[in-house]
């Protein structure tokens, strides 16, 4: 059983769209890179400003995750609705629960225990102990998936809360309304639904935010950030019901790649949007991310181009397979990577250079993968097999 679980990490699944595995792997690598880059803020090493801005904004990898989720979740539900005339809610929520909950709650429980041990048994400053105790109480918001509205103990679980809210809302909405519309009406609905979060972001940005520290209010709540899911759903609908992606892309491959580069670059210039003259563009930054990733997405779906061939590389398969675990454990991996460097040289923080900068990123990615690999083999995979048995 264990050997089969290990092999499954590297094994190609013919039921999957292979190029999307490449996108999933790139998304998690982007997120880990940006969080690793942030730890060098207070160091004496400063990388090139433009490179730093791009690295910091690779947090946009979560938007690629949202588009992927929108496409994959809606695709399964849509095909089921077309075949049976309804959505099997029981099967859907069993599948989602067994895929998401075990790994997530194991992560929460283990990090809670680790924090309690630190607070109770490890000698630390009283003010730090009090601060940790207060923060730990906020772990409750992770348990009930509202960390995108109330700051929780973990800095990255807000995206998982947002995804869970999508899983709860969308099947009901699709069954009652969306999937009953004809194709053109659905496209109109997507346009309206996609615009609503942008309007909310504009309203919040210009009416309520008073400092940069409050920007999380602009990008984390579901009603301000669900547009990535809608974009994925729209791509799904076009992919299954038209030949646009298959026919138009080959004739416009170069042009699409130019637009992808422009949108990606424009979306990732952090200081550009923080300047006074262009501060008004902040609510639109997410849309630039999404535009770039949507173009990459449809290029990947076309399957017959160099970008898709690159994304199909087997190198990406194991990273994509354990990407959920890598996302969960990335900050633990980052802490362990830092510990390894300190063990090597206790004064490493004063000797940071480009080599250390790069090695820190690589080591964090490797440790994230190894931790995620372990938990996939011993927790995620067994529940995935149970999911298959229960939803046949």
C-alpha cells in the first residue's frame, strides 16, 4: 500500500489534462518563492528593485489556483449536469471533504500542538508568549474557514477559506440557476459576476482603506476575490461548448503570448502601483494577474504548442500532485530552511548574498515538497482512495 502511494505521486494520470499539472506546479512554486523572498526584507542584502517587485508579486500564484479550481470544479459539475440533468450534491461534497479536510485539519492540529508546546515549555519573553497566545486563539477562524474575513493564526490559510466558500456556494448556484441558462446567457452571467468583485474592490479601496496595512481587506474576502473562479468557469464553458480555444489560438499564438507578457509584467510591478500617481490601479492589479493567467491557461488547454508541451513535462507531475500539502506546510519549510542555514553558519544573516538568496529559495521548495510528500503518502492518498470507493 505504501509503495503504491509513493508511486502515485510520480505516476501520470491519463484522466488529467497534463498541461494543467504544469500550471498547478508553477502556481505553488510562485507562492513559495514570494513568501521566501519576503524574509529578506530586514536583511542587509537587497536584490534589484524590479526583480524584487516581481518576486514579491508572485503571490499571484493563488489567482492561478483560483482559475484552476473554477475550471476543474465547474467542469465536473457541468458534465454531470449535462449527463444526468442534475448535480449529485452528496457525491460532490463527499469528494471535496475527503480531498480537503484530512490534510487541512491535520496541519491545523499539529501546528496548534507545536505552538502550545512553545508557549508552555520553551523559555521565551513574556510579551512574546502573550502575543503567541492571542494569535493562537485566532486559529479557530481557520477551523471554520473564515480566515479570509478575520485574520487567523496562519498567514496563508485565507485562500483555503475562500476556496471552501466557493465549493459551498457554486454547486447550489449552478444547479438552481447557472446551468439552466443557454450558452450565451451563461456568458452574459459570467461577465456580470466577474465585474462585481472589481466594483467592490474599487468601492473599498477609495472609501474605507486608510493605510497600506489594511490592504488585506481589499484582496481576501470572498465577495472581493471570487472573480478568479468565475474566469475559470467561463474558460470551462468555452472549452467544452465551442472550438474557439482549439481553432483561434494557433493562428494568434504570437499575439497571445505578447499580451500574456504585457499583462503579467504590468500586474507584477509592485512599486508602480504603490506610487501616488498610479495608486488608483491597485483594485485592478488582480485583474491583470488573471488576464495573464487566463491567456496562459487557454494556451495550455489548446495542447498543440510549445507552451503546452513545456507544461506537460513529467517534472511537474509530482509537484502538482503534492501541491496542496506544499501550500499548507510552506512556512514550516521556510522556518526549517532558515534553521539549516543557521546551523551551517550562525552569522549567516550578516553574510547574505545572491547565492544564499537563491539557495534559500531552492531549499525551502525542496523541504516543502518532502513534507508534502510524506503527508500525501500517509494521509491524503488513503483518503483519496476512500473517496473513490464511496463515490462510485
